[in-house]
């Protein structure tokens, strides 16, 4: 719409899954409602399985409604409320009781013959709850030999997640413990039993402090019904709700939309950059967010240098450049500043690494030998530099035929995350080229390949494409699980098989072949050269990353003890007594690097200011993706300097 505000080339526009209520979809719905008032010939069709019908009917007055009944198999609904006997003082430390979930599996075993197929799906709100219940269910499964216990949540490796799609052997059922990822995002065939805790963890953005607060909530009626529906996709099923029907009736009808939960700064920037004269504060959203949240978003954009502080909704030169990049503002700033100082390659890696989930697996924090081996890959200059180091080593090992899978396993690295970083780097490079920020390689540069690359282009490339096809066909085959392997040992056999196959090029997986197709020798050499730098270059890169993260910085608490295992307190302007996340490479290995050195008169001569990528509150407020910066460097970002005796 930026280039054609009336969308003249379209006669019909269809929006599906509008019940998900993402920020972008709410904005698009508002823009299209305005557009159909200007173009009577334009048809707009909205589709959803669980739409808030009254809300949308009121927003699109007079629009016809077509209701199509679903095609689910019959589902029995059974309420099994869990009694709560927890004193108020004990609530904070209370862990989930796994016993009711064990009893449901016992009930299924008694009532349903094992010869009848059908797996169970348990909905829980978080990783801690899943782990606690899974341990108890595993004990039951080892006694009965009737169940295989699996997990599904975002912190698992991709290989662990994929195991939920494999088939259980005859006479054995799968029991999958999942967060709400299995509610709509993932469909698992063969689910006959759903066990619903009725809980969900949602992130809410705190206005002012910028904290992303992860809290437990009751699900909405729409979500509860969506969960129930997972039991009736392939045949008749049963849904066990571990709460009362009275509690169900008290639930909200629909899940709170993103526009009322998350930060609005990215949406505000997109609206202003469309050059349609849109003001986020007056735009007719289907649900209007609080004025305080919108004003906070605009204030942050001014702090970030994207909007002029003294002009109403006007982009700065930096803002105009960033608006061309469909990424978060801090990431966009890093990419732009990286181009300015001619460190594009390394900033592509940092930007991609900060945009995906941590490449370190749970075992990298849990198993002592892995924790010790991983230390050599970490950097005292901060988590972004740790990402740079592991990406460099991964690319080199991958391109030279090294034992990459063994290296990843021994260092607690999820190789699938490395592939994600690699792909995202390529996407970010394309975005920068399309925006005209960096030049596209010309034909002459593309033609300067070495003999190895020419051989690939002439013959080996065809072999790689054939290997990719064969590997893809192999991965599509559903495997049969072993009855004696559960969530904590399910990958052992596969890991051994992968390590045995690693040196056999005919048994390469799809992602390995894609890597070989994408990375020419000159690309590998470029990574090798640009991702290892002298101290002065490292300091410049550190400032570039901090410039992207600004104003997300903290000061260290003077009472900190910079020793292994000690909590490290930091203070932001609006969130005092936050903590550096214990999984940060700084907290885990390099805490002493934060300690200020003082001169003979007690004045700091090397004070560090920790910048951060995310302020996340779970049980406590934590800063994640930490980058220490010498305090003096902070003056580079200051429009004016005011010296006070307190932090404000």
C-alpha cells in the first residue's frame, strides 16, 4: 500500500486465520476497512475458525456472515478438576502436582484396550511444568510399558521436537506434553486423548520499563475449545479438562490480542513509514490500544533516533533508512551502522544470531562436561561475540568436512539453530541489497570462482541436488519409536547413527546439502577472515552493537560479588534490581570482567555498562543477550551530558 494506496491491481482480498490477532493483521484489517470505503468494487473476505464474531460484525457494519460447520469427529468432554489446598504463603514456591496426570493415563489404560490406536496430548503452560509432569509419567510408563513420554516446546532442539511425529510401536501409545505450540501451530496425527491443564504462559509488555513479563494465565474459552478439537481430527476422541466446568464458564471468551499485550513501536514505525498520513494515536483499530502504550512506543522511537523528538511523527534520516528494513529497530540499526563502518559480514551474523533462539541446548547448561567444554567458545566481550565465535567455527568445520555433529553435541550446540542463523544472514543481506544500502555483487564478481566451485557448477552441483532430493525423501518417512526410549533418551540412538554417518557424503541430511550448495569457497574464506579481528576492530564492533541496542543499557549494582555462581544485579532506569541471566556467557564464565578497577583514590578507571537485547521477567527480571561496554563509550550516544549524583 506504500506504493499503491488503493491496491488497484486487486479485485478480491482474502485474509485467513484472523482470530490470531497479530499486530500486523490488526493494522492490515484497519487499512482494508478504510480502503473498501473508497473502492466499492473491492471485495474483502475474512476467514477464521474461532473468530470473535460480535467484534468483527461491529467493526464491519452490514457485512454478511457465512458460517460453515466444522468436520470434527465426536469428542467426549470430561471435567476432572484438581483440588487446590495451597496456603497463600506457599503459592509462589509451589510446583505443579503431576499425580492427576498420572491418574488420567491410568484411567485410559483401564478403559481403552491397548489394541486400539490413539495417542495422548497434554497441554501445560511452561517448560518447568512439562519437565515435572514428564518425570512422573516416565516412571509410570516404565512400569506399564504402555507409553512413550515425549515433550514439545520451543527450547527443545528441532530433532527432539520432530520426534513427536514418529509412530509408536503396536500396543504402545505416545504421550506428548506440550505448551500451546500444539494448539494451532503444530498438528500431530493420531491424537485421541487431550488432557488440558487450562493454563498458558503469555508475555505482556510493561509500558515504561520495556520489560517482557512472562506470566501464567487461564486460557480463553476459544483456546480451550481449540485444544479439545485436537482430539477429534482423525477419529472420535476424549478431552479431559483438569478444571471445573464452573472455571470454564469464568474464562474470557477470547485470548487477549497482541495489540493489548506487546510493544507497539514496530507497528508505529511501519504506520508512519507508509506515508499515508497515519497517526498511530488516532488510527481506528478494531480494538484501540491504551493511549499510554502508543505514546510510550513513539517515545522509544525518539530515544532510538528513528523519530525527531520535536516534530510530530516525522522520521529522521536514520528512521527513513531503517523503515526500509522489515526487521526490529535494534537489529536494523546494527545492520545499518555495520554497513557504515564496513563490518557488514560480522554484523549480519550478530543480527541473525540475536533474532533466533539461543543455539545452546539445555544440556549445555545442565551437563558439567559440556559446560566446561563450551567455555572456550565464549567471549568476555559479551554474548554477541560468543555468537560470532561459534558461527565462525561451525562454518569452517562444516566446509572442511569436519565432525560437525560431534562438535555440536560435545559443546551443547543445536546445529539447526546454526542453519537458521545462516539462512537469516542471507535474507538480511538480500534486504540490505534491495534497500540499496549495500551493492549487489556484479556478474564479474560472481564469475570469479576457483576451480573447486567451477567443478561444483559443472557436475558436483547436480550430485548435490540429487542428494538433497534423496535426503528429503528419507526425512519424510515416519520412523517407529522404541518403546523403552522417552524424552530424555529418545535421541541417543539417532545421535550415534548421525555420528557414524557423518563422514559418509551419501548419507548427508537436507540441511547439510543446502549448506554445501549455498556456501562457495570464497564465502567460507570471507567468514573465516571477517569473524576474527584485532582488539581495535572488536571495540568498534562492540560500539556498533551497542548503538543498535541503545537505549537498552543498565548500571551494575555496587554490591555485586563478581564470582562464579553469584547473582549479578543491574539497574535500568525503570526496572531496578534486575539480574544478568545466569545462562549469559558473561554471568556463567566471565563475571570478573565486569568488575571495575579503581585508582588509588577509589575512582573507577574501567567501569562497564551492560547493554542488553531483552529484559524478560519470569520468576525474576533478567537481562538477556548481554554486551558490556566501557562507560566512556556511552557518551558517543549522548545528545547532551548531565552529571548527577544519582541514576536517572
